[in-house]
């Protein structure tokens, strides 16, 4: 069965006794699912209407604390409601939980019923609409990298996050024998997500002990972000059900490779990739040149939305397949921007900057904002970098820490024009809180905080 549902199909499953629970979820600023479990019959009574949640849910940190300083909500304002409006196109089964379906909701203002500007889905929807007004459809794909450990999160927490045991013992990049030992976790992840209606293509071992990668077929940008979010949630839950813990913390230790979430992107029109032009060098169109030029020109401005925590910046290190230089290159995994499938109709740009802790809605929206600005201004693409991008480590370095990235975001005229001052102020406050609470040293507390929650 295709896991995607409509209300009539859901009604039938409820009547037959196959579904008794519906998860109604929003996406928070960390990219996590928050919401309620409805009895299925009660859900049907409100499915085309709305439900509510506390408006602090878009102004928390990783630990669900309620920092002050947010304009959107506060103790002074009394922490009122947001409207959760089900997007019924996202209604689907949750095949790994008995009798359960789910739906994603858009977040609306309780008084005006207008979209809440700071909500991650809203931020991306705005940039998609901007592209569509130019006659373009953004098509994206994301990769999910994560670590699997022996023992559940609860067991690891009770042990004080000490003596962590990865599910494997050595680098398992593309390693079939090693990953065969992990199929009791990875096979249900692939199969259950396909049952859910998410077009998983496959999984592989990554370049560290216990590290995995999940790949999902490309789709339009909003759908890609939905797929990424649901897959990340599924990985955590299915791993837990099989006695393991999955973490999307981007840098577990200085001597280990970090986890990324590379974003592939192209623009389409009438079913064809308009980044492709067989008459031009590398098969990339002038439109693609302008888009990539925007990505590169404004890369520092939007790095925060690709790397939102202190730990995020510990991943950017030489010789780890995480980039350090804001350059583009042809099929070169040392560059921040990699031209993929040159000379073919599948030509696209892969941004290798985002870590596994990115919020996919915000990360895609920020890159779209920059790329579309490049198209609008017809920016010229610099020549491609050739060689080892780690060898030229100072000229165009990615922001080195969260403070620098936050400051670049605050100063960015491009982002303010694209997102609005309210959005920039909100996420600047989120970054400030992170900086206020945690120092630059990797601590046991940092690992405990980010291990399960990131």
C-alpha cells in the first residue's frame, strides 16, 4: 500500500479498525516534529478545520527551554496559541507504529489566520512562491547522514553518555559486509519509509564506524523538506525500536568524521531541468551560472541556516569531506559547491556545507534566496576551483564559528529582503541564546544535549 492517504481512505481505515490514532505535527525551528496524538475519529471531526498549540514551540532551544528575547512570544505576552492547520496533502500512514497515521500542519496566527512568518515551512513556501513567480520550480534532494549506537537513548542517558559503542567497529564507507550486520535496523528504515510514501532510494555505510547515509529521490523543494523531516524522525524511532540510538549530531569527536546533509538543487520548467544546456560548457545553462553565483556570493550570509549550533562548526575541518572553502568545482568533494552530472540532463549543484543538524526547510529556503538573487541580478559565476580546496584554507573560508555566521546573517541585506526583518531577528535570537549558554569546548553536556535532540 502507498502510505499516502486522503480523508476518504483514512475514514475507511478507521471504520475497519486499522487506524485509531492520527499524529498532527508542526515542524519546530530545530526541524523536529511537535504536536498531538488525536483519536482518529476525533481527528476526522477537525481535519479540514484546525487545532491549536502553544506559541512557544517556535521559540525553544534543543532542550525545549523557553529563552527570553524573542519578539514572537514571551512570558510577558503570556505564551498564547498558534493555529495548527492540517495540510491534507501530507496525510499518510506511519507504518512502524501500529494503527497510526499522521499529517503535517502549517502554522497560522491565532488572531489573523495568516501564516506565521518565522515557521520553517512558511519560510520555505515563501521562497518557492518567489521562484514560481519567475516561472521556475525548485527541485531538491537531501542526503541524511547519522550514527547508530548500541543501546537506546534511554540506556545511553542512564550511562551518562560514557563509553559509547557504535554499531560497527571501523570505517564502513560503501562496505557491504559490515552493513549487512546492520540490516536489522537499516532494512526496516528503508522499507517502512517506502510504505509511508517517501521515495527512499537506498542506504550505505559512511566514512566512520557506525555511520550511515540515507538517500531519498529528488522532488519539489517543499516535498523534499517534508521527506527529510519525516525520514529523520523515522530513523530515530525505528532505531530505538530495534535497541539502538541514532544521532544526527554533526561532530561527535574531533578525531571522527562528521555527519552532513548535502543539498542537491536545480530549477525546472514544464518538466525539464533548465540548469541543463547541452550547447554550453559542462552542459550548464546561463541560468545555472547565475544561480550558482548567487549561492557563492551570499554563502557567508546564509551559513547560519545550514549550521545553526556551536557544534555545527566543529565539522568544518581539513581532510574530513566537510568543506572549508566557499568555492565551486566540478565533481570535487573538497569544495563547498560541487557540480554534479556535468554534461547530462541531470546536471545540478550540490551544496556540501550543511550538517546533519540542519533544518531542511530553512536550509533550502536560504539557498533558494541566494540563488534567486543571483538570477535576478544576472551575477557572473567565477571560474571553477581545481585541486584540493583544503590547501587554500584562508581566502574564502566558511564562517569559522556560530558568532561569525550569526553576525553575517544579521548584516545581510539579501536575507532581509528575502525573509523579512521579523524572521532574521527571530533566528538571530536563537543563535544568540546558543552562544550565551554554551562555550566552544566539546563537553559531555554538549554531547548529551545534542545526541538525542539534534
